[in-house]
């Protein structure tokens, strides 16, 4: 009710604790992918242990051969439980965590261990849709994905039936009073190209 004032006491306590001696240490030391995963499971989640599938074991061996041994580990796991079972809410006891896949996110700089039946979000395509969203000099938004409830199927039917350069895309020009669909070629002519990269793509 008092905004930031409500966290003032907590902030002061954090500052006080930061000035005191501490025995801070990491949950694991870098140097082995399996060892890092097991340390996280036991010390953070309080699991009894970790079971690695055959696929995960092979993936770990391959990653270590490729020089990714000393990377930190990111656990891909349900948020509802310390276990890898979403139905065991909170902090259950007497459980083991199953690691079914292990992969590297080299750009981010860490190993990802996928546990249970967790699914990760897909990455962006080679040409993200956001790159086609823009505003024309007249103030119209172009490049938005817009499908009216009953028009969606018709839009895609027309899109597949037309020649490639005139194919009907689900792109909308949005103004204050109306929404009209535009072909990809028409939109390209209307859009201001704001960067050299866009110019190159348009030329191709």
C-alpha cells in the first residue's frame, strides 16, 4: 500500500548482512557435467539422486569430448515441484530426478539438462515475424499477424493458390477505422526500409 516504502526494512537488512562475514560458496565446482547436475539435484532440490537415461549419458560424453566440461548447468524442470514430477507439489521427500536429455547453449554459455517430461520453448526461425512489423509514413501498422475467426481458412487457401510473388499473406494494415489485408509484394513497396540489412533482404 505504501509502494517502495514497504521494502525499506528488508533493504536495510540486506545491506547489513552484506557487510557481515559470510561462508558463501557455490553449489558445485565446474569440472564435470554429471557431477554438476547431481550436486544441484542433491544440494538445491534435496533429491536422493539422479538417474540419467542412455541418451543423456551419451550426450554428456559427447559434450565433454567437445570441450564443454567446464560450463555451468541450467536445469530445465517443472516449476511446481523440487522433483521432476509436477504432480508432487512443493518440496516432496524421497524422490529421484531423471535427466533424459542434455544439450549445450554455446552462445549463452551453459549446459541444459532436461528433466522429466519438461519441454523447452522453440527458438526463433531464420526470419522472425517481428522483422516484418513496421509503421508506414501514413501511420499504418503493417506486418501484424491477423486472422479473423471465420476468415483464417480462406486466407491460407488464397495464400497457397496464388503465385509466389502475389501470395496472400496473413498481414494486416491496421488503421483507426479499418483493417485490410495486403499481399507481401504490396507491403514491401509500402514499407520504409530502415536498415541496410532490410534492403538486402528486399533485394533478394
